[in-house]
């Protein structure tokens, strides 16, 4: 490593790595040099001229966002001369800027507003009429007010560099220059909304938030996005129990400031008019409203009757309930109902991967590893569409560190823009196709392998054997679909494995077997919709459903219990990389209860409260830490909004998973199972429902 550069900033001696920009060094020492166009991680354009500094020996003021540190450099960041220059820059920026702060959505969060207050550019010497441009709607979620734009080009760069989409550009010149979509009058993109959050002023605004409220009128709750398995932190702006905004501007999670369209906009399912708010019991062939006490009493009585008779009971869990709820559900099923027939929809062969890696240290990659690894191999998945955060991390790794990216996929993917080795292979043929990349991969210093559901069963073991044969350090990520798909497996929502991947003494029925069993007496479905594409063979089975909506399965139910969403719960979830994060309750839907409470109430009514223990999330997680191997993670990390990776089993699991049970829903950016179907924002987007393995064509409109 090169020796650090020594310099002085505002009379303070500091050291920095060669090549570090002055603006970054100043920020590290607590000095905020003002800037509009500069943004960490993006290229420098020096467009706004706000970050001017004085450097001894330089004949003029220099831009700190483009000036690297130099040995012996003496820098001043706050002088009367600089204040005057910055004030003049602000005066230029306000030449055509409308003074509509009272109605601008950025009010209270506007960087231009802050700088004007700081440097006092309260008067203008310009008397000419301001150039005016009409507001434009670029998509169902993105509005653009050209008059407010200060041409910092942040939006253009985050779209082209960060996302690899290139949906925005510049038209006209001089005072008439304007940001514009590259496809005439509309956005042809991922609709991630990064351009809105990165905008320092109110030029770009969101359809869901505009003219709704002010930032100081909301409670800002940091929790985990409830959609895909990447586990992005989202900060929800809540007023009167209504979620109005989603972002992560404080960069407090594993995703930094990144959010996809689902994390930023698809919270609206929570406010859907179709949310269930009252329990229902089937009477005379029709679901009728009932009280919670009557519904719980009825369910508990039926469950006890079926269990005491020794008849078959099936339990279907969810990939969108918390670790605590999943653990409590399987415990109730096994210890109270006496059934091992508990399962959920599995979307990745995590079990076989953990078995193949048993006893190894540091063999599972984290989200951060995908940003730091010197090489990444993507197999059998369209990351940009299915796992946007992981795609963002890999692309940022390539931009910032020059990482080598390889792909083995069924069709074009966005990684092809910067790949050093791409192979096309039909689903199920990926392992054989890997041989074409062997020499290149073996020459890498290290490798992270990310693979989808087409690699399962023996193919997973072959993949690990291939990684071992390269002779370099290799880490793996087995992709799964939803926010707690990994946690559902860890907590034992399978008939063959109990919590912590311990082999079950007696193996019960899998999900398909439950649905096909004509002798099934009762079926309990918690936040899942197994009858969406099928039917229940047992016509007389007693069916209980806990859900947010009246799904196809709920319509078949004898009892329907309204449950709360993850945005309305406390607890933890585990992302695709095995990293545990804590949820915080942001809102409340009147009449709905958390699934943990519902299970606890049924247990109490059945006289099993003592056996089950309290249904408080923190108490259940304490038991999880004691019972589930790898979950003894540091609580302070979780309490402060961090993520802690769980440890894999130290010994062989010794149980084979049927590969036929593993099937990803193949959601795109604009679909997310049941929750996605109840999100008006996702349904309104022109690109919806999107498509996989189309590469650049995936950005083409599917609706004209």
C-alpha cells in the first residue's frame, strides 16, 4: 500500500490515501464542503461549482470534488472569498428557479434551500422574466418540474452508472438545457425512483408522496422491505398509521441508499381497500363476519377434535412471516397438533448447499461480499429483474473495484454489459456449461458464486465440487424468492427438517402431498396461497387461513383470520445471504393481528399456552437463539439496525431434499406474488409485468 499523503485542511494536519478527493477527506474529518453535483460513488462532473476551496499555490479557486490530495497541500474550506463565490453560484442557480418552496415536495429536505439559508443569497440582481417549463409526468410514479432543476446531473449518472439503464440524458444547451428521458416523453426503465431520492431539489417528485405531507409531520420508521429476499432496509414515512413514503436516505442498511421499485413504492398494498379486517366463519356455505373470540374458539375446538382423533393435519407456512412466527408455528404443529406435515413453498436449494459446505468457515457470501469480491459468477438467474440489490452490488463492485463478472444464463442479462465471460445454457445445463469458463475462473484470486433455482439437488453438489477444483477461495449464495424464504427453512418449516436443519424423527407430508391427500382432515395456511394454481383433494377438510387478503385459498377456507403485514410487526427476518435483521412496526391496520399473536391465542384456547411459552417476539427470539444453530447473533447489531450473518450447520445435514419441491415464482421487478397483485403502483407501471432474460430488451415496454 502506498504511503499516505500528508496535508493541512483549515489548519488541521491530516493524512489520506493517494488519489482521495479533497471533498471526501474533508467529510471524513467532519467538515462539510457544500456541493450539489458531487455524489459518492458516481463520476465527478464539477457542474455546480459550489465545492470551491482555496489551495495555497493555486492561482484560482479549485473544485474539491475533482481535486485529489497532494503532499504538503494547504487547503482552506471556509473563507470570506469562498463564501462570496458560493453566494454568487447560488444567485446563478436561482436565476430561473421558481420560488415555490411552500408547495414544493422537497421543502424541509432541499439542499438548495439549505445552502441559500447558509450563504444568504436572498436577493437577485436579475429582473428578466424567468424561463418557464410545464411540469411533465414521465411515468406513473415519476414527475419532473424542469424549472426547479439545477442541472447537477445526479439523476443521469445514477441511472446510467448505478443502474446501467441509461434512461435519462440532456437536451438543448445553455440556459435551455434540460434533463429528458431518452425515450421521447416517457421513462423506459426499472422505475426504481433513485433519480427522485438523489435529486438535491424538488425537480423530480414521486406520485405517491407529492403534495401529501411534510417530512416533519411523519414518523420515520426503519424496517425491512417485505418483498424480495435481498432484505433491503427501507425507511417508511408514516402519518396517522398510513405509509406515505419509502426510502433509505440515511444509508442505514445493507443496501446503502439503494431501493428498487418495490421497496420504494410497493408499500401501498398495506393500504389496500381489500385488506381483511374482520375474522370470518363459513356458515351455510358463505363466509360471514365473526368476532375474534368466536373465531379463535371455533378454530381451537376443531383443531383439538382432529388432533385428539389422530387424524391428518397439514400446516402451510409462509416466506413472508417473521422468524419468530415461523418458529412458533412449527413448534405448535409438532408439539400441540402432533403433526410433522408442515411445509412452505421452497424457491432455492439452500439445504443441499449447506450440506455440501458443512464444516467450512466463510463459505457463504454476504451482500457486502458481492461488492468486495474480486470476481463474481452469476448462474441461472436474471439478477437485475429478480434480485436487484445483488445486481446493484455486483455492478458497483465492477465500477469501483474493477471486479470481473461472469454469467451462465438462459438468455441475455444486464451483467452482460460488463462481463468478461458469458455463456448461454438452458436451465439445468449450467454446470456442464461452466467448463467453458474454468481457465478464466481458476486464474481469479477469489470468487463469489450466485445461483438460482435451476441449480438444485445433485447439481448443487457438482457446483461446490467445481468451486473446490478451482483452487481459489469461493463463497456461495443460493437464491430464494421472498423476504424470509431463508428464515422459513432455518426455522424448520419443512416436514423432513426441524429448526437448525436437524433431521425430523418422523417425516410428514410435503406441501404437494398435503394438497393431494384425500384423507386430510384439517389444513392450516398462514400467509400463503397454495390453492392459487391448484385445488385441495380433501373436499371435507377443515381449512383455516390467516392472510391479509381474501386469496383463492382464503375463499376455500372455513375460517379466515385477518393478519398483519410485516410493516405492522416486530420481529426478525433472514435474507438470501443468511443475514438477520430486525423489523420495526410502522403502521397498524384496525382489526388485523400479527400471526404470532394469532397462533398464541389458538394455543391458549387449546390449553397449550404453558407448553408454547409467551407469544412475544423478543421472548421467542431468545428461544430461537438457544435452539436454532447459527442464530446466536449479537443483539446490539440487530437493535441498532444492522445485519448479522448466521452460521451454517457445523455437521452434515444428512437429509436429501426432493428437487421437485424447489420452484421459484420467477418474479420480476414488477411482480411480487400476492402482495404485488394488490399493489396498485406495480400494476400501474407500463413495463409491468416485465420479463426475464431479455437483457436490454427487458427495458422495452410490454404495454403500448
